[in-house]
C-alpha cells in the first residue's frame, strides 16, 4: 500500500495538528510525572534504595477454569448491563431516543458506545467486584495475590513513571509513522467524542480512558492471565492461542446475515494471527530447547530426571547423582524463566489483539511487552497501572485537543467537532476491552 493519510479527508495539516496536540499532552503529563517523581524522591527515603526487588515469582493458585470465568465476566457483563438499561429506557433522558436497532448502522453503533461510556463506572465496580469474589470463593485468592499490593509502592510508582517517560515517545512515534504509510481505521472513542458530545460525556470518557482501562486491563491481562500462563498446561496454552486467533478473525465477520466481510479489518486480523503463530513457534522452540518428552509436553513442565539420593550408595555414585540433581534444579529455574517470558509475550499478544483499530496493535504490542516485563519483574501491578494510566491520559488530552481545536471547514461548530479525523495518539489504547 502506498503512502496515504490516516482517514479520508485527513490532511497533512490535520496530521500535524494531531502531532502537536500529542506533544503538548505528553509535555503536560510528563511534567506532572517528573514533579511527582521528584517529590517522592525528596520525601520518601525508601525510594533512595534499590527500586527493583530480588527476582521472584509469586505462586499461582488459580487455573484455566478461573481464567475462563474472567473472560466471561469481562466480555459478558458489558453486554448484559447495557442491554438491560437500554430496554428499560435508562439512556433516553441522557442521550435521547435510541435510533433504530441495527448493528450495521453507524448511528446505532455510536449510540450504544456512548451508553457504554455512561455506565463505565458501574461496569468497573461490577467487574472487579465479581472477579475478586469469584477468585476468593474458588481459590482463596485475594487482591494482593494478583499484584494489587502496596508493598514497595513508592518504587513501583516510580518505575511506572520512568517506564511512561521512556516508552510513550517510542510508541507514539511508531504509531505516527505508521499512520502516514498505512490506512488508519476509525476508533470508537473518537467516534463517541465527535459531533455534539456534551461536557459531562467528556468527563466520563476521561474516566473510561484513564481509570477503567488501566485497572481492568492490567488486573485481567497481567495480574490473572500472564501469571496463569507461567503454569498453564499445553491445553491452556493452545486454548490461549486459539482464542487469540478467534478474536483476530472475529472482526472480519459481517454485522448481520445480509452484510459482507469487513475487509478493512484484514490488516489487524492478519497481524493478530501472525502474533499467534509467533506464540506457537516460541512454544515449539521451548520444547526443543529443553528436550521435553511427550508427558512433559502435555503438562508443559520440565520434570527432574535424577533419582533420589540413597545414603548407602558409594561416594562416587552419590556425587554423580548430586550433580544430576543440581543440573535438574538449574534446568527448572531456566524453564521457569523461559515460561515467564512466554507469558509476557502471551499477555502482550492479547493486549494488542483486543485493541484492533489499525495500526494501533503494532505499537500496543510493544507497550504490552513493557507492561508485562514490569509486572513480572516487580511482581506488582502498581507500576503497570501507573504507566498505563499516564499513557492513556496523554491519549485523552491529545484526543480532546485535536477534536475541539479542529478547523471549521463548513462554517459551523458542529462540523468542527465532527471532522473525519482520528488522533494519532494510539487511540485503541482507550478501551478496557473490546465490546
């Protein structure tokens, strides 16, 4: 595909305006972040010691059954809550009468997306409350087992700030370049904000972007899924791989029986499938590297090969067996580290796929790797949530600025807010999960 602008009608002036707003937004948030980091350094002596703890891996008590329930809650609750409130007319006083229910029409999609933003705080409370209750009832898991702990919080917040300061320019730069050479799909948050969006709706969008998305995504992807993948069996990994392919291809499906395949989603779907193939190839390489036998492949564990020590055997034989056990322990540590890296890739893959507005999945995959490494290295979600929230805050400020400052092309404010452009601030990073 040759060079093109992100959207039809999106000119070089629009692109530069979006870029300028991203720079302004990054400068504002980065300045506040640096000020916060300086204050933490001056007033919290704990921050003057090592920021990173000793490498460790928290034990995991949940299984694929709890992960499946997590997926059902995360994807099902928004559908149930929004549909229920739509049927009782809850949104009529806020948004006016709903258009004719047709999933293929832009008006109905926009109305429903705005409904989702309005109930965002309720969905956040219901989803997190349900997940915490399910995990505690089934496995005794408490929030701190997922990484929601205030242990070493100054260092974890500082790491999140530093990660934001370093990663945001890289991710944004990659996305800005991609929007010049690839056609950019419109994003639902941009659609929600365009047109006659009232001030109160902007406040709810800000909450959705900077609070709900970081909390839900980090708890689900890094706190639950990434930690589970470290101990998942072959069936668990293959299920994850299949789910990634299904999500990637689902956007291609027509909205109704009379519709056609959404060819605009082919690039994002292809990238998602490519990530899934990479995940499968990584698993194949791990099995070859560690020489896993068939039983070990099924359980996806590297079992010890040395027999237990017998005090009655000769010293030389005992020494050989002791060395074998030492080798087994070293192999087990290497296997745990390799699986942890595979889990980081897996969570980043899902993070990119669930945000499918092209070409955002490419830079968001890189951001997912950073978030996954930070969660793995600190065994805490405070750093990733901080990084994610600051990242999304920049995106929101840039979106708001680019929409309200758009040039008036047809002589009225309505057209100004509704110009056919999308900000280049990686807009697909806004949603907690695709709906």
